[in-house]
């Protein structure tokens, strides 16, 4: 929608007897010919016999094209939820290398 990719999924987890619903959106801002700033947000809710909880995540990633077939990506992410008894704020960094052939 207007250059913003949207996603939605729902499924039933029979092992955990849970029904997650999740929506996501993202946006990519070109920085130069080899890199961009990719932003994303996720919001979800899980309905389970043991209780319901809501979660969200925000993040930014910078993929850098090393060659025509290799891309290095670095990102920073934040996530939280309202699940009782579990630490609810998380920051993490990710680094990845994608090679196609």
C-alpha cells in the first residue's frame, strides 16, 4: 500500500492450543546505490487456554550490497509483550550475510 508492505497471518497451534494473530508493516528508504534503511513494526496477539497476551516489535536494518550475489545486513530490534511472569522488554542486534547462486 503506497510502498509500505503489509502482512497479516493467523493460525492455530495444536501443540500449544493457541491461536496467534499478527500484523506487520515495513518501509525501505534508499540510502545509496548499495544500501537502504529498512524499518518494520509487528503487532500480535495470542489467544491460548493458559491466557491471552499481546506483543509488538520494532526494528531497523541496513542491508549493504557487497556484490551482485552477496548482501551484508545489520539491524537493531526491540520487542515487548504483556505476558505475566516473563521479562517483557528485549533489545537485540543482528548481523547476517546472504549469498545467492
